[in-house]
C-alpha cells in the first residue's frame, strides 16, 4: 500500500478506501444527492415559480389565480372568508369534514361577435381547489356558507370539547 503524501499514513489492507460520512451506509451518497436536488428545486421555486406564468407559488401553495383565503377563530366557530370576484355561487362547491374544509370552483365563459368582415371568439376557463386543515373539530352538518359581492363566507361551528377523562380508583376485593 502507498503512503498518503499529506498525512504520511499508510492504510491497512482491511481498511479500503472510504469517503468521510459514507463508511457505514452504502446509500448515504444517494441521500446526499437527493438533498442537493431538493435544495436546487427550493432555490428554483423561490426565484421563478412565484411568477404567474409558472402557476404555483411556493410561499402559499396556491395558483396565481387562486382566491385569498382567511381563517379566523371566533370562539364558538371558525369563519373562512374567500375573495372570489366574478365567481357565481352556483359555481362554488364546498365540502366539510370534522377536521377540514374543501372549496372548489370551476368557471367557463364564451363570447362570440360576428360581423360581415370579422369573427371574434373568446373562451375563458378558471378552476381552483383548496383544502384547509382546521385547527379544531367542527360539526359538518351545521356549516353555513354565503356569497355576497364576490366574497364567500363559510361559518363552521365548533364541536363541544369532550370532557376530560376521569381516573377512578378501583378496590380489589
């Protein structure tokens, strides 16, 4: 075996050549490469994906055309407010579970103008989906939603907290 020029140490035949940090785990190098790619994706998202033409924003997880949504805790209920200008209440679909709220909408519009010298057609389509995990349990059957002036308001009544488990001492007979 050759002596290392920097350290002056000659490796033993049983040691072999290893890379620092990868001695015990043969797949550690693959995880390291995955971390590098994750960092690269994160950097790309922070600088480019927030642009509307790329669609998804890494900061809030919604599309550039998605509504702004607020969730407030009002004591006995949660109130979700979503700004949805130009969306009809008939185009909104809401599903509630004890721990989450899903809001979905799909709109389509078509316009056509004809004249002797030209034909103009315009089609638009917009859709979004949001699933909100709730900080506490709700009663899905009592959820009420209203739409007014392009603002959706959903009122989610909270479940009554379950009584704390009580420990009772039992005597052995």
